C-alpha cells in the first residue's frame, strides 16, 4: 500500500503542477493556479500520516517506509526548484515570458551554481535521514535495519554531492580559448 501511495503522490505532484500551470497561463487565472500549486505539500503530508499510521498499526518497518521518508525529503527540498523550473518554461512558451536562464558554464558562477545544487540535495538527504530517524524512534524495539540502510544511502547521496561541488571549487571549469587567444600565444 505504501508503494502505491508513493506512486500516487508522484503522479499527483505532476498532475497538480500541470493543472496549476494550465490555470495560471492557459486560463489566465494566476491566483487559482497558485492555489493548486500550494496543494502540493498536502501530498507529502498525506504520505507521512499514512506511513506513520501503517507503522503504528504494527507493520514491520521495511524498505517501503524508508522510501516514503526519502520521497518526502526529496519532495520538500527539491519540489520548489522543480516547480520554478517548469513555471519558467511554461511562462516562456505560452505566456511570452523571458527565456529560462541557463545555468552558468564556467568559472566562479558555475562553482556557486554547483554548491547551490549540492545544498538542495544535501538538504533533501538530511530531511530524509531525519524522517528515517523519527521512524526508527517511533518503531522502538522492532527491526529497523532497512530504515538504517536508507539513512546510509542518504549519507552517500550527500557525500557525492559534496564531492561534485568541491571538485568545481578545486578545479573550476574554464572557458575554452577562442581562436584569437590561441594565435596570440
């Protein structure tokens, strides 16, 4: 049941996003579109409550409960940026908005971009790990090894993102040389 609810929440996220943007730009009803977009966090709240009820009713804590915590963590930390990304593209395509800003490719601007991205992923991992720890405390004496496995995976996700961001700090991507610069050397 938990996996089905996770899938339903993901589908619901995209449906609410599409309806919200359609109302905002297609029907020219920006307030109604915003109201629909503000319903998105309710999906995570429903998933959290149902997962807690499932554990309270004696379900053995397994990978599905861990996946629910991870889904919630990533939705909370990354959902806003995904909505903003989609909103910029729909506004440009259908409402005459400016073209979406592309991420910087080189230098310090790229490094800052990578650290911001890493920060979102690390926040998502931290939220998921915190929810997993709450579930471990909630279950108490029962077997929580699958939840601890998910916590370890979140640590790996955070570490990978730290390494990526640090690599751009230590070895910033440089703009390629132009033909004139090559000739003058």
